[in-house]
C-alpha cells in the first residue's frame, strides 16, 4: 500500500464564505486500502473539505482527483454516483423506515413502478452480514441501538459500492465494545481496497485504527504523519500550532466560606438518590460516573427540566424547583449535553442566541448586539457577523455561544453537562479557561463529565455517582486518577 498511487487526491482546495476562508489551499491524499485520519481543531476546515468531496460544496479553487481522473461533483448525488459515501456523526437515517428501506432509499430494485421487495431484502441482508450486523433488514431503524444504526450507515455505503468512505466522529455515541466492533468492520473494508477517511478528536482511537493522518489548521494541511511512528504530543503540536494548556492540572486557592449551593436531596424513583453535595462560590465540583450513573438527571433535576423530588438551598435560602424559568430567575444556568437540540436556536444569529436569556424577545437587535459584543469577544467566538446563523459555527464556537448566553444574563450557579463533547483539544482548553475565569469571579460550578482526566485537571473536588447515588468525594490534588477511576467503575469506595 505504501508504494501505491493515491485513490483520492484533493489539491489546493480553496473555499470562501462571507467573512471566512474555510479552506486555504488544502491538500489531502488517500490510498486504496488505507485508513487515513483527518485531524484538526474545530473550525480547521475538515468538514468543509469533506463537503467539497461529497459534492455538497463547490470549491472556489483547486481540483479533486479520484482514481487519477477529475471528480466534478456538483451535488451529493454526483458524489454518491462517483463512489463517495459520507457517514456523518449525526446519522442521516430515516428512523421510521426499516433497515432495508434505509439501505436502498431512492435506489430500490424495481420492476416498473413496483419495488422488488424480496430482492431488496436479500441485498440488504447481505450488506448487513458483511458489516457483522446481527439485526434483521426488516427491523425499524429507530428501534435499533446506536451501534446497530452505525453499522446500518456503513452497510448503506456498501450498497452504494463506495470507493471512498468518510466516517465523521463515529465513536461519539458508541461504547468501547461497540467501537471495537466498528473498528473490525473498518479494517475489513480497508482490506477490500476501499479508502477510509476517519475524522476524530480522540487520539487514542486514531492511533489504534489509523495508518496515516493529515492534520489541518486554519484551513490548510500542515502535515501528514505515519501514525505508527508519531506520538500524541506531535499530533497535538501540529493541531494547535504551539504550546497551550490542555489537560494539565491548574491549581487554584481552595474556595472557602459558606456553600452557595447545597443539595440536601435529589430523588427520581429508581434512577437517582443523591444527597449532601455542596458547591461554594468560586468552586468547581466535578461529577464523575459511568453512562447512566445519574449525572445528567441530577443537573436536569436542579434546573427543573426533569421531574424530581429536590430539596436544596441557594445561599442559605430554600431553592424553589419549579421549572427552568424559576431556575434562571434564581441565578442557575445550564449548559446541556446536547447544545444543538437544547442549548441553541441554530437558525438564529449569534448575537440573538447570546442575548436570548438576558433580553426580552421583542427587544431591538441593536440592544442585543451591544450587550453581547463584549461577551462574545471575551470568549473568542469566531463568527463572520453578529447575524450569522449559529448553526454555521464550529462545535467549539457553538459551545462558547451557549456559555455567552448565561454570561450576558449573569448567574450564581453554572451547571455544565458534558461541555466538551465533540470538541477538539484546543477548544476544550479554551472552554475550561473560561469556566475557571467564571469561578474566579465567584460563580459556583457543578461540572458533569465522562472525561475523568478533564475533571482531575480542572475540578476542586470530584463526586463519584454510581447507579444513581453519590458514593464518594475525592480531592484530585491528593488522589490519583486511577483510584478515582476504580471507584467510578466498581462503585467500591476506598
């Protein structure tokens, strides 16, 4: 494979948007039979480059070659016809249709106007078998677990006879066992001579599955690396272009004084039974635990999103829990796990989103722009204009806008639920820098994360939740991360 000519070449790709140069002479070369990882911070140009490959965007300059010949895809249909298949992080499957219907949507074998259902089912069964699926082509996709849905998306690429398969953050919703099953499928596809482009922020899995990696920064390719001979530090340095605080411990003076938030009790029948958690002004308290341990349920209960039996105190007074409006009036702010579905209005402009909690809906736009401009600038939000739809921003900048929404209004308690999910290393560092700044200004922070390394680096104390109960509190300055991880996994206290 090392001496084989490229199956795919993208040369000198330039793509401009109003106020933004998304790709600035980017290059990508991928061989047949290779798993080629595409790395870079959010906003580095990866998604734009892949949308050009797929035919969703047309480049302003540059050329794309497939099997040595020019690829001029002016639509996603052109890309599919040429053998390009993109499996997006948010799977574009129709949940109400069966597996077979999804695999051949718009391309079903037919006799005249009638679909040949038996032929479609047989072809779907063969595609599912090839990706190692144990589900039926007759199963409704919405009823399948997420790992099976991921395999369905890969099986669809096989039915299209794809030469190049792009996988965008496939591990974002998969557990370790499911991910290994997907890795086996990827290796099998590469062995058949297909080119796999694998996009991920998780360097451990990149090293595990990838052969080579192209790193992008500021719209350009800045290096191609043989992953077997490259360290994570080398990749990080290429991605961020210099030294930056990433996941190193940042020691701060231990907050003192009376607690701002005291959770005396938070119960949801059979799901959550938590008590005795305190957060002081300026303190960052982490919530660690496995999936389903109750972290999200606890934050939603405090914010009034989930129905729960909650007894809590805020600055010594009883905290009424009657819904999000009451929570906001009392100075609570929630950055939810799903920023796109729960934290933002993707079609509205950046400043409208940032001002939405602080100003009345009919307030003049000029007032919103004035109120949010210094906050957005302070957070370093990269956007073309205040009216740019927030859905066009990178994931890291979207998360900053969610945070800007609460900073513009002001808060006493900040509830953060998986705030760095889907963010690259540099965006994570930026976000935690802002969280520390808020804590330094006296905000009490309750931070739920499945990334234990991030909690040990940034939290003043860590509560472990196990099967809905808070079972132990650790000081990350004096307790090894491995000891905390042992409690997270087993539920056994030291």
